[in-house]
C-alpha cells in the first residue's frame, strides 16, 4: 500500500515521513512490507489507512488541481470519516495521525478484552440480518448486532466470535446468499468497543477542532457534523454505533446538486457500493 504513490508524488511521501516522526516507526515501510501481523492490528492499520488516504489526496491535487476546491461535501466510511474531517479542515494532519493512533490503540485494547469479529452478510435486507443476529445471539449466548449498514442486501454484523460463528452457520438457512468473516481485529461499531470510548473522548477534548469548511457527514446519524463540541461527541459515539453508510449514499445521490464524487485512498470498496446504488454514477477513484 502507498509504495508507488510515494514514488510518483513527493508530497505524499512527505506526509508519510511526517506521520512516521509522530508514530515512532517507519509507516511507509510497514505499509509496503508488513509484517502482516502488524498491519492486521487495528492499532497500526488505522493510522496507516488515514495517512494513505491523505496521501492519495496529494495525487488528486496533481491530477485535477481544482477538484478539492470544488467539493461541496465530504464523507467517509468508519475510519474514513477522520480523513473526511481532516480534508475539510476540522483538524490538522498531525492531529489526525495522533487521533487515529489513539483510536486504533484504544480499539485494539477493547478487542483484546474478548474474542470478537465481524461478518459480511449478503442477500438479506436489514430486517433479515437483524433476525439472523437475534438467532445467533440466542444460539451462542453472546452479543452480536449490525455494525455497518452498507447497502440493501449487504450488511456487516459485529459481535463475539461465538456469535459470529453462529451467524455464518445460520445465515444461509435464513435466506442469505453468503456470510463471510472479515479480517478485522474486533467487533467494531458495537457495545463491545465501549472500553475504547473514554480514552478516545479524553484525547478529543484536548484536540484543536474547528467547524469544517464544507459539510462532513457523520456515520452516527448520516447528518452533517456541527461545531467542535458536536464533532467530539459524535466521533466518540461512532466507535460503538452502527455506520449509517446506506442512508449517507442515498442522500448523496438524491441531492439535486450532485454531479460526481471521488473515492480517495486504499482500495475501491466504496466505488463498488455506489455502483450498486446507481450503475452509471460518475465516481473517480484516486488510489493509494
């Protein structure tokens, strides 16, 4: 991740160097060479994805220098919300690195408390997935719930490992086409992440946060963030609250002034989701 980007775009490499001085290790080398165990740790993955996304923005500035200034709204899926807020001027790049480091460490510590994970469930509506979660919780005796509302027919559930295993067993018998475990460190966006909230909230209170220059949509309620106090509150809440991406995409595509959008950062998952909403949506991927 980000190797060719940093070779092609010197300002992208500069961001990785600045991040490495904050983190205390060579982030670009970790992104390119691993080891995999480090990158699978959300304590490392979160600052890595944040920095890679901000570095990809440097590519966009070269490809279309006026694009950033034309953008009228920003949004990001889960951790991507932090990149969106940084892009919109809510906090500095350096503070974003520190914040995602704290968030990643706090969420990794919460994940270490109990074995947990996430499962993608394909082929059911939200009510059907909620029913699977209820049945899996009853069968396993462990908690599980929807963590990501991605789009109709594709939702991600989060919970204890035993409950995740039960979802994988029960979902096909309840109408799902498949139930696929995700390579994540824990049950993100559920109450199992509650131990991470206090540490994240404390750090947010010390940060210099400003109102964004353009609207940034919150994962918590699919509404635009407000002032600094609201941003602090919602970012802490986001850790234990399902991601409302489905509602966010519907609102974006229904906006009367919508023209096109950019996907910034590693991978093209968001592009794939948007194309499921509307096949001919003009979306440009700027990869890391």
